[in-house]
């Protein structure tokens, strides 16, 4: 028996179909049952619950990352996941050849690396935190869809007002250049241009 014998997704449960979620939509809730997913496109926010019912930022998942693989071991989601940008998700594992312990361990290692990157975004100079997030979320062409200012503040552990000031500062310096991205609000689409002469 392998890692996945505890919960057999082929016999019952949710339909294994690709899903799309708009920015701000909840993907799944902590404690619920469901599938594991690979993020094909977009950025997902993961939150833990507090005793008073509030949600507290825990981590991020970006394209290529796995969401909810803990359900394959324990049968329920650990975190509440919501879409920070438009997201495309596909069921994971992708086919019979992927249902190995090695595949699960690789996804856990990737999640650990992402957690380390998120921790790095919560220390150091404020401008470095925001710029680090933009770099993490940028695609191969340097295009980036920034989350809402509120979400950026939660992720970087900065004040909302600080985020607004830094984004404007990065725009003035030419590092963040507003650009049109289909389906994205005009205030959130940017092209990231590195500037070696930029002074913090």
C-alpha cells in the first residue's frame, strides 16, 4: 500500500475536473474534505483560523505548487485557501503514474521552499518586502498581477498605508510599470523592470 491508500479519490468524492476561481473567491475551507490541486495559473492565499474566528495569513501558492495534498493523507484540508488573482487549478495527482510517495514528497519539499520564501517577505526593509513579493509573483516575461493592498499588507506584515506608499515609489522609480493584462483590474497589472541603480 502506498501513501494514497488512506483516501481513494477514484471511488467516490468530488469530480476530478479543472476549476477556475476569480480573485477573492474561496477555493476550500479548513476542515472540509476534497481533492488536492496543482496551481496552473494565479496566486492562492492560505490562511489558518484563530480561536475568535478570524483568518490569519499562513502562506502562498503560485503556479506549479500543490494545494491540499494533506487531504490525501488525513482526509481534510488544513488551511483555508482563497484566490488572490484569477486562478486555474487542476486535480493532483495528474494520472496514475503520479500517485507515488516520491511525488508527494516532492510536493511537500516545494511547499517548504515556498514557506521559506514567504517568511523572507516578512522581514527586512519594507520596500524590499514588497519588491520581493513582486519578484515572486512575476511570470517569465516580468508581468505581475499584484494582490490587493490589503493582501500585500498581510503577506509582508506591513501597514496598508505603507504598501500604498511603496507601490507609488516603485512606480515613480520605473521598477513597476503599469500595464494592461487581460482580465485584470487596471490598478493591479504591472511589468517588473529591475533597476540596478535603484536606491532603497
